[in-house]
C-alpha cells in the first residue's frame, strides 16, 4: 500500500511505497518534548520514500545515532531519522489517510505520562529493552 502525506502548511510533502501499517508510541522524555506527548510514528525505510520540498526541512542531531527533522515554515515534526541506516520514523498525523494503521508497540513505557493511556493489546518495552534490542553495539 502506498501513502502520501505532508506537513501542516504543505511545504514538505512525501509519497511512500509499501507502507508498513504498524506504528508505535514512544514515551521517552525527548519524544514527549518534541511531539508534545507520546510520538506516534511508523517506520519508513529510506529507499521507499520520495520527498518534495525537502529544502524546507531543518534538522537537529538529537543524539549520536539520530536526528529530528521539521518543516521550517510551519514547525511540523517530519521525522526521527536513524543516522546509521537512514531509516525514518514519521508521525502518523502527517499521512493524508491513516486508515489501516495499527499500533503494535509502546516503548520507553517507564517514562509514559500518567495523563493518558492507549487502549488495545500491544507490546510494551522499557528503555533498557529498546536499547538492548536496537542500539548500535557501541551504545547503551
């Protein structure tokens, strides 16, 4: 399934081929500050996305292994990008049509706000479990 999306003002848009329909919620403090709450994002391999208006994206190196990108014109968060392989994690709210998307995972659950919760049965991982499973070998 292919999907399209854009930032709030439309200065940055994209088309994704073969969209992975599962998404996750990240509750880490950094994502909460960036997104205003949990970041609800889906994974996009770099070779499956085409951007228009990429010149309107500003980036910030938020850690040694990742950067965050946003539209310079309207401030919409566009991506959390893994530096080592270019994989994007993009907010589901950017999609023109999010039908068919399903939450499968919540990560950094020990940092989850007590102001909300998500319904449904899905995998939950602590920050330590996330780093053990996904961090580069030289990182904790």
